[in-house]
């Protein structure tokens, strides 16, 4: 056991010593067992910067100290003393809505109450020991949690701007941006006909479904440009744009800004402001038409 712990600590030191690339996520993990630490270290070697905290309290303190990070946190459903993570998850969800939350939980009906409670509190993804807590599976869960977190935050920003009737449309577009790239795909995902989407947009006095889809996708692009160091090429690939040139052209056409101008704080707000202007232009055009 001592040899195993020493091995894990050596691998942790190697991970902490990794020089962070611009698009390398920072992950805080708290109250994890040695075996869980080993799983995380092996999965994220050279792919993430890991920091381990001994307790929920230590994680909460570290989060208050690091205003710019992390990208994700990993915690068990309960710590070694039996304290559940609900309060901590709620705290992170409220105070750091752009930090993805992953819970390391046991599978089985006897743990369903923990899972439901954590999901309601704000956990984005779950890891089940012995099932998906190694290698590719763990990395996929981290990616899924960060995508879900991004979609939730962008939806939060679009919520007061987009008519309620179109909220499910925006949510679906944000949830599967790598798959839903056309109006037909969006309609199929929602289980409706294309003309239904057009009718919803007309009833909501909103631009066409094509624009609903592109504004959702450009908002996600802006989020990633603002919060990660990913290149435009990488973002275009992740969101299934035909090419980075197509992404750049769409951003310039719809927002009036080059993608590179959206780096750093305020990128998403810039796209939201462009959407608000577009909606105002549409309202004026409809008014003139009626007159």
C-alpha cells in the first residue's frame, strides 16, 4: 500500500509539473482515495493540469483563492468522514457557473438518491468506479462535462433574449453542436417537422430557424474563445463547422467582428449584443412593413 501511494504521488508530481498549454484544462480534485487519484493521474497525463485537495473544505478555500480557475472539479459523493457533497456542489454551481462539476459516485440503486441530489445541485457528469474511470472514458467525461457547462452558461445568457417558445430549440442546438449543424438536423432532434420550426419563429417574431441555429453556435464559439486557449481551427473542428474559414466568415457576417477579436473577457457578451441589435433591426423592419 505504501509503495502504491508513493507511485501515485510521483505521478501526481509529474502532472503538476506539466507546463500548461493554452488549451490544456486545469482540474481540481478533492477528497479522492488513492485509487481514484491514480485513475485520474493516468487518464489525464499530459492532457490536463491536476491539483489534488485533501478535503471539501480545502477545495472550497482553493476556489476562493483562484479566481480564474479551474476549468473543472472532480469530487466524490461523500468525503472520508461521510459528509455529502451537496452543499459544495451548490456553492460551486452558484459562484462558478463556468466550472464543470464531475462527481465520482458508486453505481447501484442504493446510491440513486445521491446521484439525483447531486444532479439537481448542479453536477454535469458522473464517473462510476470500475466502469468508466480510466483512460479514454475519463477524458470523454471531462470533455462532456465542459461542453455541458458551456451550453448551460450560454443558455443562461440567451435566456432573457430568446422568446420562451424557442428555448427548447436553443437548448437542443447548444447541447449537440457537433451533430446538429442544419435546420433539418435540428428539427429531427426535436422530433418536429421543419415547417414547425419556421412557424415557431414566426409566432415568436424571431428570425428564421437558420439564424436561431447560427446564433446559438456562434455564441458557443465566443464562449470557447473567451474561456479557453483553443484555436479557431480547433473550435471549428469541435463544433463541426465546414472549416475554420466558414466559422470566421459566419462570425464576421453576423456580428461584425473577427473571431480573434472575441478573445478574452467579454467575447460572449459581444455576440449577445450583436444578436440584440439584429433583433432590433428585425422589429423595425416588421414595423415598416406593416405601415
